[in-house]
C-alpha cells in the first residue's frame, strides 16, 4: 500500500492546495493516483456518477483533486461529507448518498459507523491505485476529538500512513504551530509524522533558512519544501473562510455583481466563473447598501433555504432585492436562491429541520417549492439563451412552475432568472450570453471575452503542479509514501502519556 497523508497545523493551512499539487505531480510520473479525504465538512459539493450510473455527492475539493490526479471522481474519494445545517448539527452524506444527521455531541463517540465506511473506502482505493494522496481535516492535534478521529491520525494509524504537516507562515507563528502539532500527539501518532511543508511564504527564502534548521533540529524531522504565496493559486473553494470576492481587472468598465452572503451559503463556487471575466467585479454582500449600486444580484445556494430567507428579511435585503428587480435590473437565483425568488416554500417533513414550516418567497417568479426526503443528484445538460449549458443538481426541493418561462431546470420572468443547475456559468457560451443580456437589462454593455473556464482551471492545476515540482522534493515524498515513516523518528517530550 502506497499512501501519504497531508495534515495541517490549522484549517485553511494549505492542505487542499498541497494535496492537489501532489496529485498532479504524481500523475505526471505516470502513476494511477487517487485523492482521498475521509470526512469533509463543507456545503460546497459536487455530483459524480456512481458505479451504477446514478448520482453521488462528494466534496468539491476532492472533485477538483481528482481532476488534478487525472482520475475519474468517485464517492470513495470523499466517503463522508458533513453539510452543516446549523451550529450544532450537520447533514451526513455517506458514499455519495444522504445518511441522516449528526450532532456536535456525537463527534467524540458517535461516529464509529462513519469511520468504518471511510476506512473501507480508503482500503478500496488503495487496492485499485498506485498511490492515494490523503487530505486531513482541521488539525490532527484536536486532542479533545482524538478518540473518535478517523480523518487525521486515526486514518494514519489505520493504514500506517506517513504524514506531513503543512503550515501557513502568512498567519505567523508557524514554527510553534508545527512543533506543537507533533508534541501534543500521543507517541504512536508522533511516529507517523515524517516532516513539514511551509505554505504561503513571501520574500527571500534565505531569511527563512535559520528557522527551518531550528525546526528540524527541535523535532528531528525534515522540512520537505516551501511553497510561495501566489494570488494565482486559488482553487474552487471548500468552505466560507474567504469570501472576499473576485475583483475585476478593469474596474472602470466593470459589471458589478453582488452575491448575497447567506449564513448557510453553499456551492458559492457557482460564481467563480464570473470572477474570471476581466470586466466583471464579484463582491459578496450582507448589507442592503451593497446591493444598491449593483448591476446584477445573485442569490446563491444554501443548505437552509427557509432559515436563510428569514435572515434575508431580517437584514432588509429582501426589500433591496425587490427594488433592484423593480428597476428592471437582473436578479439570478441558483438552487436555494432560486427557491427564495418563488411564491412559497414548504417543508412538511422537516427536511431542513423545521417540520411543517411554510413561508412566502419573494414572489418574483411563479414557482413553489416543496421539500422532500429524497435528494436529487443529477448532471444535466441543455440549452438556454441560445447557448449550450451543463451543470449539476443537488437538492431536496421539488419545484412546481406556473406561467414562468423555463430556464435551466428553473424559471425566468423578464429580468429575473432562476436555475436549479449549479455550475452552469462554467459553460463559456452560456456565461457570455447571460452577461450580455444582464448588462443590457442593467443599462450597460458587455464585451464578451475569450476566457475558457475549463482551460483556466487546468492552467491553475498545472501551475500548482509546477510549484510543487519546483519547491518540494517530490521524489523523496514518493519514496516516503512507498516506504512509510522512518522507524527512528524521535518522540517529543511534550506529548501526553
């Protein structure tokens, strides 16, 4: 079995970036590579096809990593996906299919069945691939959760996987964080931590060298390389830690797109394609004033449609959106955001946690939504605005359309568009057609670009692969994955007994 686990000092330390880059670097060597994350907690997900041809849901990051690995995405690459539906509970997806809920109280001892499913999926991938590149979650040193961990050192112990720890130096304190990550682990876990990678370094690496030598001396473990900070390295986002928007290159001529930052926003990667357009300014908005001067308003997907609609009204954003639409300017709703634009939403069985809930929508589209227990997972294709389009559907809501015109599995009424298709704006022709029409409705013009979303994504994956090849000793890491962690790694004294 050949595998490597990428752990992090913190969330957002660079685990996804490093895992993705290693997948591309190993794939370039002709290896059959599989990405893997035992448990992902994210409302950004993607649909892939299961072995029986039906849809399966996995984390967006693992779907991207499969592209980097030049592999076909499958449910085993992310066997457990937790989709937060509130502060204390998450909806559970196991091997691509809905599997109930889990509460925060169950995180220590209530995930045994999830661990079994995750480890079985890993074993299956490892049997079918030359190397499995695993991504941890959060930090392996969440000592309060270690007893039930199957994502970080629990996974490493399951298959004796050598582990490298990545830290974000841009945050500061990276040396202490790396040392502490090892020192707080129990001895059996420490023996699998093989070394470190520094992420997001800016400046002259010679200034960093003394710190790296000190870390290596203190831990008895090597630093395998230093990845530089780069604005061009952003990938499809996994969570909402960074919703700063995608700023236009040409601000004076930009179309301003205001994306409503819902509390339970999901699949906000839907607007990434807009952010690649040189004449489009994408900003995330949570205040009515942010909507006032927008050319286009986007209501994105959400994991809690009814709750987020109530939040929208509590902030006065509903009135701002209605005024925007009344002025003839375009509004686009995607999945849950589209459902909010309709006449009514009901949840008779409590799919979103509030049985019997029924609320009025914004009334901009003649549709009604009823939530059902069965989840729709599809990869649809079609045509709209004279252009071919594709996307993916992930939803419990069933739409009943009245007199409104059909639009990408949704509805349209003049300047108000609603679609059930996530990812449809990644279709270059449709994106250009929509922006041209939306610009006209907003009283402006839009000059189509020649941006190819698929080519840009592939270029980012190649750039990441190039940086990993240049800045890390990939052959040494491959040898580490094959041979396992060295037997003579020292134990740090601060570890618990």
